[in-house]
C-alpha cells in the first residue's frame, strides 16, 4: 500500500516529466502534473490507456480534437489516443498510464 496526497507533491516541468512519476509497476505508472497559469502540454500520441484526475484548478484536455474541462474531483479516462492539455489559471492533476497487456 502507498498513501499519497497529490496536492502536496511538487512537480517538474514538461521537459522533465519523467521525474514526476512517483509510483510505477509493470502494469501502470502514476505521475503528478502541475500546470501553471497559461502552461500547456503539447499534443502527444499515447500508446496506453490514460486516466487523469484533477486535484486543483482547471485543466482543458483535448482528446482526438475534442476539448473537455476538468475541475477538482473530476476525471477522464481514454483509450490510446492523441491528446494535449492546458490550463488558463493553473491546475494539478494525477495522471495514470496503463500498460497494454502485451507490454506487461
């Protein structure tokens, strides 16, 4: 068991995103995502299922061209997809990548 509080975690910028992974197994990995006001994560191809849960602020996630807003206590789950993320006011999220069965 591992207990954690996303709101207390410090995160590094997108260029150091691998340092934001705080828990990893062969089946999945968890990371904290901290976007400052006006910051964004560029479009990327995700080869795994992804879950985002907003802990603070508001983030706009674009999945295959469709944008949705995430606010505290809201989550989003996707199949492998193309996605990007931005925040106008700042946001902190939990991101979970789930490995495909053939990669476990």
